[in-house]
């Protein structure tokens, strides 16, 4: 019977990818927040974002959050495009002020993410964080250079826009400084996190731990029976320490 969240998740999958082991774990341990907190340090950030999206969040808030993130991603590109029009001769004047407004919007969004996540940067997926940095920092750097060139040729308007452009450049650069790569399997930090995960699982009451482990077992049985994983993988999964299925079958890279 597929009664637990992990088993239900396994039953809904038509294909099985390595990252699905992380998704299965996130669902299996949903009633153990301390276990999930430690696990989030090891898992791809997207896994727990997906989990949050299915946790009852109001659709309006989800849409607003999506729009907010899209603004943060698009603003640097749009801001740089406004200035590149002058570079390629499509505009007589470089619209530094207009570009600055757009970059300011991007800096606000990215800066908010930096403030809310930076205090615990070790749990944030470094690859995703660096992607944000690559969107903001190069675009802002190009825009800053173009703005200065246009100013030296008296072909710029709204030079106050340089300040928000520079601010977005700084925010983008900070994403590389604050969010560092995940530890590799052989590192002391990785081993310490694995130990904390084991301790968090051991701290659960016996009934909760037994129920969750039974759910994980049911999920593995479901996947094997449905032919989504091989018998050998199912055997390995059953022998994997609790909470480590994602790390075992979809390990993070430094």
C-alpha cells in the first residue's frame, strides 16, 4: 500500500532520474524539520523549492514570487540592452538614467535574495547562486563601461544612473563571494554534515523514525516493482543509510 508521502511520490513517477532520489527524501522526511534542514545543506536547492511549492502556498503568492524572480533575472539584460543601442549606433544618446532605473530594480531583487539567504550561504546551491551572479555582474560591468564612455563623449543623459548600475555590479559580485561551492564527498565539511544528519535522524522518536523508514522502504519497493529502478539499485537503496539516498545516487559535485 502506497500510503506515505515518499511511496505516493514514487507511485506517480513514470520515469526515474537521479535527482528524484532527493525529491523522495524531501517528501519522506517532511514531518522531521530538523532532518530536512540538515539535508538541505547537501541537496540541490531546487528540490526544497519544489517541496515548498507543493506545501499549500497560495497561488497568488506563487505568481507574485515568480514575477519577482523574473524581474531580477531580466532587469540586467534589459538595462544593458538600453545602453548597447548607443554602442551600435541605434541611439544618439546613451540612456544611462533609464538603464539605471532598470538596474536598480534588478539590484533590489538580487540584493533581497542576498540578504535573506546569505546568512546561511552554505545551504544554498552554489551553482544556482553563481548563475544569478553571472546574470547581474557582467551585464552591469558592460553597462558601467558604456556609461563612462558615453559620458566622456558628452553623449549620455541621466548620469545619476551610474550609481544603481554600480550597485547591481556589486550585488552580482557578492553572489560569488557569499555563496561558495558545496563540499565534496571527501571533505571534512561533508562528513560533518553527514554526521549531523545521522544525529538528527537518531533524535527522532522511535515511532516517527520507523514510520518514515517504512515509507521509504515502500517507495523503493514501488519503484522496483514498476521497473523504474533495477533490482541491484533497489538493493543498494535499501542498504543506504537513512536520509542519504540523494547523496548516494545523485551526489553533488564541488
